[in-house]
C-alpha cells in the first residue's frame, strides 16, 4: 500500500471505481465511512445488516457473483465487521 501512495495512486480510488458495478460495494463504502465517525455508532448495526443483505443478493445473482466488485464488497464487509468487533477491546480499560 505504501508503494501505491508513493506512486501517486490511491487504493480507495481503485475501489470506488468498482462502485458502478455493485450496490453492495457502495453500501459497504458508506458503512466503512460511518465507522470512522463515533458519533454515528448507533447506526452501525442497521448499515451492517443492509450491507450484508445486499452482499447476499450479489452472491446469489449469477451475473454479479463473479464480479470483482462483489469480491471487494465481501472483503470490505468482513474487514469492517472484524474491526468493529475488535475496536472496544483496543480501548483503554477503566
């Protein structure tokens, strides 16, 4: 990833380019952005459920199941879920 930054390329830009192919990927990008703002923590589960539903629809659709956008959406969905689950464990304990 450091190489991409040094070359003037953006991994995020590459991911966003695939958003035209998948509503699931768009929803996952929005959910990821939501996790960066703690003031929206109460909306996370709602957005996660929506992303999961859209991803399942993509996987079950033979036209979109093998698209790169679907794979990216799945990786982002899993990564965001794991990070969200681990985040409280990383906070200092009182």
